[in-house]
């Protein structure tokens, strides 16, 4: 049977790249992008696009029936830094959207669900080094609280109703193609644009703040791989730890200086510092590697080279 895919939150940092990847695999006509606002010109021209409020179950069902959707990728969410400013809106978006999609799967309108979780499920009491798949999770942010709750809802719907729901706990995601959406790890995206344009960057985290990160290409590949693998390989129905590299702002700046020797970085920590300090520094993702053969491609060196080369080729200056 042909897969027909609906992406909720297709205009987000990951959603844009995921839409392109899935359309390349399944064909433009079989991947319907959606968001609460229209996408960029490229996305709108490439295939079907629907305006959907991800908290509106009836509207989602309408589109599911219209296109005979078999899979839903739920990428819509309010991220950590923004969510701290709008806690109730964040909770409503992050929870209501998930329960709407899980209900549609329970009611057999769709066959398979992907939901994005995050390392924000961990908190100050979680082990910081080699954070295990199963450990203490006491998040201190609204975003983390919603993600930990969502993971348990996913597992509940799998156990109780047999819903085939799959999930990844993303680390910080880095991309030069799309701007970030208000997360605590956003410095690792902004720094590249500022380095190429201005030659300097003021970081909102301390120099030695180590966080798990991943290049967008790897994050997209992992997302597609977990959905394409046989259901018997998915042994965890909360969400899988995922990792690639861990570094500090200072280490990233030093790597950038290999290509831009005059680059300068300064530090002015804000409220995001406290959020970052509650998160893991290095994540153990051995379950994902064992269960569905996850492998990352990019380390810090390879990622930095690719981004700097790409931005300079795009002439992202001024």
C-alpha cells in the first residue's frame, strides 16, 4: 500500500528539512505539509499544503480523510525558551496536538504516528554524563514537562490500544538552511550566521556549557529510519535517546576559527543558562543503535566544515 504522509508543523526548523526528505523518498504527491501558517515558496510549490492548527482534531481528521493519510509526523511544538514565556500556551499546544493525533490512530484513521520528544525530559537530578535511556526525569521547564508527559501518553496508547507510535528525544539540532525556533541550543545555529556575516557573536550561554548536539542531516535520517524500520524493532514506546556529539560554545568557536581565524566570541548568559544546566552533557543512545541500527555521520569537525562551506557558497553576508 502506498504511504500517504501528513506533517504537522512542517514550517518549523526540523519540519522544513523533514518535508523535503520525505517528498524525495515518497514523492511530492504523497507528502502533505501543514502548519498554522503558510510555508515558504519552495515548500508551497513542491506539493500539497494545508493550513492546520495542530490542536484541532476535527481539522486534522478532515485532512486525513481528504488525502487518505496513513502516517502522521507531529513536529508542532513550542520550544524551551519560548515556552518559558508562555507556559500555558506551550502546554496546550504540546499536549493537545499529541492527544489529538493519538486518538486518530486509536480510532484507526491513521496507521502510524511519529512524535518528536527532546532531551529536555531530563532535569537537574538526571545523570549528566552518559545519561541513560531509563533514568530519573524531573524536568524544570514547561517544555520538558510536556515532553515527559507526552512520552508516557505515547506508551499508554501503545500498551492500551496498540497504536504504532514512535519517538526520538532530540538533542540540540543544528542547521544552516533553516533558522531555529526558540530553543536553548539555538546559539549553535546563530553562531555560524553571525560568524560569516559579522565575524563576531555574543553567546547567551557560558563558554564551558556542554550540551548534546546533532547536525540536521543526521536528525532527519534518524527520524525517517525509526519510522521505516519494522515495528518489531521498536522496543521502546516512550521515546529513544539520540546522540551524535557534545561540545561547549568555546569548543565550537575554536572549530569555527579554523576557517575564520578573526572570529571573536563573547559571553552574556541569560535565563537560558539555567535551562542548559539542567540538561545532560553527554547522552547514551545505545538502545537506538541496538534496536534500529541508528548511526550518526557528522562530528563537530565535519559539521563545522559543511556549514561554513555552505554559508560562504550561499554568500550569506550582509
